[in-house]
C-alpha cells in the first residue's frame, strides 16, 4: 500500500518552554507551538549555508520557517549600522543598542511566529552578543540579567571553526577582514591580522565557557557542508519528534 | 549600587526627580545659577543624546513600535550613551554635574509599564548613583493641573497610551502619573531621596535645596582656578610689541 504524503510529515511535539530570566511580560509560554533553532558561529563558519540547507529540508518535510538574525529589527537596524560605521558609541551603549535590536525581533517576529507554529531559524542569538561583550570586559551578571528576556531555544548549534581557517575563508570571500570581527575597537593590536587572530581566539574561548552554562551543541565546522547538514538534520529531527 | 563619591570620582552629581509639573526643572535651574555665580565648575546636563540613538528613539515613538521591553531598552541605550560620553568624563574632570532626571525616572516608568523591577535595575547597574537626589513631591492634582493647563497635546507614550489605561489621553495621563508617583515614593527610602515639599513657594524650596547642597558638598573644591580675564590677557599681549616672526621660522 502506498503511504499517503500526509503521513510523512512529522507533527512537532510541544516542548517545555522557559525564558532564561525575567522574560517578556505577559507572554503565555504554553501558546508557543513552534520551534526555535539557533545556529551560532563566527563569520565564515558556514552559518548562512547551513541555514539555507535547513530551510530547504524543513520546507520539503512540510514545515513553515521564519528567519531572524542580528541587526535585522525594524526599530534600530539602520541606526546600528551607522553607529558601527563611525565607531562612535561606547561599550554599554552599543551593547544595549544590540539588546534593543534583539528584543524588537524577539517580540515582533520570534514570539508571534512560534505562536503561529513556525520553525524559527535564528542566525545567531544572545550567545554571540554575550560573547562579544564578555571579551570586551563587560560584567557577566549584567549581561545575564539583560538577556534574561530571551526565550530558551529548542536547539543551539555552534559551528566551531579555528581562527586560522576563519581567516582564510574571510579572505577568500571578501578579500579583507571586517573591523568588528577583528576586534579592532578593543585595541588588541594595530595589526589587523594579529588582532583578528587574538580576537577570534578569545571569542572561541568565551563560547566554550558559555557552552557549559547554556549547554549548546558544538559542531565541528571543518567538515563538508553536507556532512554538517546531515548532522544538524538528525538532531533537529529528534527535537521535532520530542526527543530533543 | 554606589554613589559617584563612593566610586572615587572627584566630581559630584546632583539629580532632581519628580513628576512632570512638580517644578523640579525650575529648582535645578535656580541651583545652577547660584553655583555658577559663585564661580564654581558646574555643568548642567541637558541630556543631548547622540543623533543615532535619538533617531531610533523618535522613530520608535512616532511609529508606535515600542513595547514595554524595547521602550525600556532604547531609553537605557540613550542613557548609557549620555552617561559614557558625557557624565563620566565630567565627573572625572571634577565637575558639579546637575541632572534633570536620572535613572529613577526609568525605574518608575518602566515598572509602571510592567517590566520586572529587578531586571530594570540590573540594566542600569553600570551607572553610579547621584551624590544627592532631590525628589519634588507635589500633590498629584497640582502637577497634573500644571501640565494639562499649559500643554493640552499629550504624546502617545507620554500619556501612557500604550498601557491601554483609558482611551482618553488625559485620563490615561492622570492614571499613569498616579502610578509613577507610587513608584517614586516606594523608592524614596531605598535610594535616599531628599524629599522636598513641592507645594511650597519656589523660594522656600530653593532655600532648602541650597542649604542641603552646601552642607553635603564641599563647594570650595569646585572653584574654578583663577585665570586672567580675556581682556587683560589681550592687553598684556598687546604690550609685548614683539615683531611678527617670519613664516619659515614659525613653521620650524
């Protein structure tokens, strides 16, 4: 007997939901039927490739998706770009500006989409924001309180690629290194190459440290895109089936 | 949280807080005049935020895009900007800095909007507390009347319309201000407010403010170093009568 197309679609199981801290006032967590999947990693770690592959797979298997990422809010994304161009904001200010961008997307995209039963794919989440700030010497407790508004995702994948390889990939793609991704604002070194290596090493160390607290999955980003994708699909499949 | 003095800053920060229409701006203006006419290093923070943060804030307000959380965060961003770019350098340079409103406005406002108090306080934890905070306490009706008499156009967020307290902006504003007052009063002891009865005459209040400032701050430390006035310097320069140097020599 031929199986009907309907039976091939996995209807996601509801997950236990919680905010990391105080959360967003007046949100009924039990109404959030969708799933929140986060892909973390440095520029050049393959995040966008992996997200594109996941979208294809999820849609193929009958799931509707929504994508979010840093600096994409209606509220402050343009202003954040301008602020970064001139490097005119100081530490806490820039940090709070990013938090505003995150909160705007959380309330206006992520939570409504989850309520409507979508699979939300986040191209980075609070962990990148926290890691960047911790490397810049900001107080960890302060950051945890600030990002206590965030919803705990159903799965978080950190694509781990060593700084030497990130460097090569960034050159191959853009022929240059990004000012912020090189941590030039911190003043580690006037030499951009040295600064990039030191900065990315520090960020990576911080991610490993945050991993202990937030328990995300570290994925070896040195493998082929297909191999990594197969890995992610397996884990996300388990999440959808309620075995995550 | 610690005050600027406790954090070792040479400057001192004096803040005024109170509802709209409590007369606090008048009082801090008179305090500023008194201090600067004594020749002290005073800076009145007019809260000029940088263009970029201002642009985002006004966009959010105009288009009514803000939720309690983003309202709180964007104002915290704005405060951090002014704090780090303006206040901290001035406090390190040993100024007497006067602020019309400080973090307590945010504490009261955001909590009234439904943000958790500990979350809001945690966000502002980077900021030092004022060395003196005056709280101008007027009867709710008196301050409401002052505002509603003079400026009948209430803005959306200012009237707390986002809280859906009432569809009438004036009624909404009344309820909102009433809740703000409750929050201020609840903070009064915790943050050591000097409560001034704002129903008194302007002069009576100012007398009390000046008395407290001179008792709690060693004002002599903030005297500007004597410098010859510009006219005297100009005269002295004119007396020297030295011939101008040739260009090449001046450039060496």
